[in-house]
C-alpha cells in the first residue's frame, strides 16, 4: 500500500513546491500591485495616490522606493532564481522527511523511489536536450537565411523598381486606349525581370512572415501575366481626323495591370522582411 501512496504524496509535494516557487519568483522580480484595477482619472490628485500607497504592505513600499530598477539586472535574477530554488528544495526535503518515514522504508521501497527519481530525471534531461538542439538548429537555419537574404536584397530591390515602372507605364492610359508599343514594351520588361531559382527561394523560409511563399507567388503571378497579355487582341480604332495606330482597349488590360500592382505591393512586404532580418544581424 505504501508503494501506491508515496508517489501520490510526492506529486502533491511537487505541486506545492512549484506553486511557492512561482510566488517567490514573482516577488523577487520586483512585482507590485497596481493602484487600481482601472486607470485613475485625471482629476484624481497625486496626494490621493500616495495615500493609497501608505496602505500597502511594507515589502511593496520598499520595492516602490527602490524604483524597481535594480531588479532588471541579470545577475540579480539568477540570484533570486537560485535562492528560491534552494529554499524550495529545502522546504520540500523537510516536508518529505516529516511526511514519509524514510527510516522505516524497506530496500524494495528505496528501489522504487530511486527508480522514480531516475526516470523523472532522465525524462527532464531528454526534454532539455531536445529543446536545446531545436534552438540551435533554428538559430543556424535563420543565420543561413539572413546570409542569403543579404545577397538577394539588391536583386529584390531591382525587381520591385522594374515592376513599379511597368505599373506606371500602363497606368498612364487608365480607362483609355493603350497603344500597342506600350503593351509590347511592358511584355518585354516583364520577360527581362530578375529571376530567382527554387533553391534561392527555399533558403528564405526560416525568415518567417511567409517571405519565401510570397516571392514564389510573385514570380508565378508575373509569369502568368505575360501569358495573359500575349492573348490580348490589338485593333486600330476608326477615329476621324486622328492618326491611325494599333492598340488594345483598357478593359482587356485591366486584369493584368491589377495583377502587376498586387505583386508590387507584395514585393514591398518581402523587402521589409528581408531588410529587418539583415538589420537585426548587424
């Protein structure tokens, strides 16, 4: 019966230790209660606030007078953590010694307890090692992605500028007849845009914010836009007294122009992510 009761007691003791440890950490981090649950009105005077402070416990008043600046130091946080851990371990040991008759345990009971602690320690160690390895891999992948982003930054900027120029050239004829030479020039400029291979796009995945996915979508959308423009039908309008030249109606070009404008906006988002990543590594 003791073998079943002892682990239950251990779980309850560990829960109490963790709860007290959290409270001690909060106190050691410099926490103090707010003056009110909501923000005080502007009419409430400072003297009234100070009168409320006088009703606080002495420990909170001491933390307030120290302005809580020293609690932001790293060494003090580690000291508070070690102090609370030592106090928790001492309290748990004393409680376990009083609640469990260690002197009356048989060798089989000792084996059960040692096995339980060993299993718990092994599990905690495995979790810590897995978490550490995951953080190391994530850091290495992000560092590699930042290096590739720095190499691609100027090409991305050139791509955005060219796409923006194409948008401006086509938007000048908004709602009117677009000459054929303007459409042919836009198609030629779209074919001459900088290209990124699949390997280069995949290298940007660790940057987050769907940067690689957006870049792949931009390239695909611009390639499809070329196919849409090539399918438009040119004609020569019969204007009286006007020079006769071939072109395309605005209604046929509204779809590809809208696609190009959306890709220009997405390129702005991609460049912002790349710029922030490169700047954070400086």
